[in-house]
């Protein structure tokens, strides 16, 4: 009788644990977080809403528009189709990539790359559009690219706009294994030189390929970038820490990469911090294990943590994703 009772108690405990695990898993949002082939996600928080602005992942000739996605809890995402397309940007013909967005004085400035230019004679580069709300519609702000030339060897793609604690805005950008930082004018119509007279400063760390991102935590500047080839399984994210947005940056190591049990090609990311907390998330793209085509990429969100020394703990990419959370 006693053995039977012990057995029944053990069965009940297993059932409770299994149920608790199932409930916990049900509370996760799941990865990927949005449907369709998308990449290079720029995540942002405006008010009490999360936003994701990705690249539409397809052949270059088909990349002529941007969709956006919004959510109040990172679980249920609303699609905002074609917030910007080539009909509004007369000089953009293809390869519209890797959005970056900032809000300033009630206007939303949407930075993007177009045309995948290969030299200074081709038309294209980094442009900017503007709208009165994050979901657009956006219109061309300048009528021409903001950057249309190679400076310090950096292809004008993969722009990120960083708002420093002193109020200044910087553009950090570059492909072809070169990264530049430039100081934006207050109205985003161009650039103003640094104190030494230079407009474009190269800050390329070891291993850099593309996809720069920067944030501040505890007074330190965290500079992140993508390494490897975007079309392959070894795409990944590494980082460095410095005391200023211009560095110098010494590579610390990888913090996001493939897990052959989950997905490959995990890279080109952005980071969001839950307002008023030290809770951080990394928003990135990866390639499902069922896919080998370069453009078959999906957007995912996972937690990002720091150790006691302020170093980023390597991110565990998951199928479950994160727990839904509303912004207070």
C-alpha cells in the first residue's frame, strides 16, 4: 500500500511539473515572431508600442518596399504593409535594405540603403524618409541619397542612427568590412565635421563585416556588428565596449550565432531595453533548419543578459522566444 501511495505521489508530481512546464512554454511568444521572409530587423519602442522594421528578404530586384510590424506585448504583431516603397523614392530601384529609425520632435525619420552600389559612379546609397507616425506612409526627405559615395572603403549600406546622451545624433554604417561614424546635422539633411575636420571616421573593429548597432549601458558604449557571410550558416554577431561612440573598439567576442539544434545564420540584429528596467532583448534574423536558400530568413527575439562585469552573456537562441510583456 505504501509503495502504491509513493508511486501515485510521484506520478502526480511529474504531472504537475509537466503541466507547469507546458504553461510556462505557452506563455512564451515563440520564434519567429512575424510571418514571412524578413531580415535585418530594426526594433524600436515608441510610447507603449514595440516596433520592428525589417528588410523584405527576397531577390534584390524585388526588394522595393518596406513593411513594419507593431505590438503592445511582443506577442501579437500587426503588419503595416508598404510603409515606404520605391514609388516614393525616385532614385531607389532595388535592394532597399536594413532600416534605421529615430523619432525627433514628433517626426519619424526612416533611414535605409538602396541599389547596392558597387562604386562611386552608380546611383544609390543611404537615404532618409520622413513621416508623422512610425507606421508611415513615409516620403523622401531629401530627394537624393544622404550618402552616395564610398568613404574609407565602406559601402554605404547598413546604417544605424545613434542618439548619444549629449543629444547628438551619429550615423554608424558600412559594408565591405569597413565601418564609419559620422555626426548628423540636427535636421538630418547632412553631416557636420568632427573637431579635427574629418566628416567620416573609420571605427572598424577586428572581424567586422556589416550590420553595426550601438547602445549605452552604465555609461559604457556597446558597439555590435555582424560577422561572416549573410547567406551562410556562420553569420553571427560580435561586440566591443568603449568610453565614447567613436571608440577605440577592441573586439571582445561573439554573442549571437547559430545553434544547429535550433537555426543557422543568426545575425544582423538590433537591441531594445524595456523602459525603466535592466531587461534587454536582441531582435535578429536567422535561417530555419529546413531552409538553405540565402533569402529564407525570419525575425526572432530572445533575451540578452549581462554578467557582473558588464560583459554580454552569449545569447541562447530559442524556439520559444520571450515572455510577453507590456510597456508600463
